[in-house]
C-alpha cells in the first residue's frame, strides 16, 4: 500500500479540532438516474447486504437496479423540496446551527462539517477538507443514535479506509452510539411534550425504528436492544406505562424476515381494534427523510385511516430544533475541553505579549 506523501503537518502547528457529522446519504435529485447511482453505492456496501459478492452483484445489477430506481424516484419526488433532499437540507441546517452554537458557547470557531456515507457531500471530501485545515484531533458523530453494523459500522469502515493511506493520522474520537445518552433522551422527551401541548395526545405512542434482518440480532448486532432501551427511557421520562407505547420496525426490504413487530402491520391492527388516535415518532432518525416523510407520514397515515383510524399524528424528527442542538452541544462538550484549554492559554499568552508592548 502506497502512503499519501502530501504534507499537511509542520512542527509547532497548534491543535486544530474538527467535528464531523455523518448521515446515511441521499440521491442528488429525485430523477431515476440519480436514484440509481445512489442505490448502487448504498446496496453495494457489504455491511448493508451480507451476501456473497458475486451472487449479490448479479441480483443488484440485473434485477434491483433495473426496476427499483423508477419506483424509488416516484417516492422521492413526493417529499423533495425546492431546496433539495429533506435529509440533506435538515442535516446541513443542524450542522450549521451546531457550528454557531460552538462559537456562541466557547467563543471559538471549530471546523464542523457534514458528510454522507453514500452520495454527496462525500466523506472523502470532508476528511480532505479537515486535513487541509491541519485538523489533528477529530470527533466523529454518526447521526444514528442506535448503533448497527449496517449504519454506524459502515461509517467507521469508510472513515478507516480513508485514513489508511494517511502518513500522519489525527487523534479520532468516534461516538458509536448514544441511544441511552441522557441528553438525547431528554431531547426526544421534550419534543414529544411540546407536541402534546399543541395537539391532542394519542391513545398510543408508536416508536418506529428502521428495521434490520431479524438474524442480525442472533449474529450479535445490539441494534434491536438499543432501540428498545431508547423507547423505554423516553417512555419513563414521559411517565408512560407499557400499555401506552409500542416499539415497531419499518422499511423492510426483500424476502427475509426482519425485526418485528412491523410498523405497517401493527398500525393496521391498532386501527382494526378500534384505536382512533395515534402518535408516531421515529427516534432512530435525527433528520426527517424518505423513510419518515413518505413511508410514515404518507403511506402509514393512509394505512391507518383505511382501516378505521381517524387521527394520525406524525411527530417530526429532532432535525435542527433547539432540543437537537442542545443535546449535541452537550455531547461535544466533554470531548473538546483540551482544545478549549489550549485556546484559552494561547489567548492569555497573546494578551501578555500585547501588554508588554
């Protein structure tokens, strides 16, 4: 393996800190072509699809990428905004506000960037930008509160592959999961409380998390357990007993069995049993996206009402709301104290030199 010989380090360089947020990814547009490009990258990840490569390559290229992009493009077109992909818009706004929050809280500027694991802005471009700014201490925050091999694990792989050719490696802190972080739980709880202040509370709260194949649990992926713990802690914060909420899993793909209960069949059954008013919240998604805006707020809403339900309250993700900014700033806080101390020391030295003059 040939190492990259570009020099981004010199003796005496001060500590430069960086924060990199990583979300899943999105097509550039809702066109069939761009959706196909995105799906090819996403579904080629061996962390996402755990099948023999040659076998999966034929299925992907001769079946899925021929038929699925057109169907997915229609779904994306339903939720695409004038500013582009909701996932990208919401994620970038979050990162911008966190950057401003750091400046306001500490009085310093920190390189704070967004990358997508698939698509643009790419992780490679973000890492190279941080490198050119002499970032030698990096905090990486995947925007997936509950660890899974298919999401957070994949982010770690891609980041590691990029660093593999660096001669000088930065110090890296990688937050693999924050499913039970007290500030994240409080942020979700406050979001729900604020919703209920303005809207009638549903008869039951449905926590819908993105699904995984059910054998992921048997293979040692903690995602299923982390989702249940998140829901339980939020429910405890809201003083909900076990009869007032349910944990479900959405977005299953392919013929395999996925984690149960499924969101769509559960909501259908609730309506058929006479439940007229439900709340649906997706705490596994920091930013609203296709899976929340179309699959839940459009498709699932229709399913509920077609089966006798009346009031379907979809509660937005944290996105760039104050609750989201605050819990992320708290998460960053414990990781940047050395950088803050160094900057304070340098400011003091600068003032002393200035006073001597």
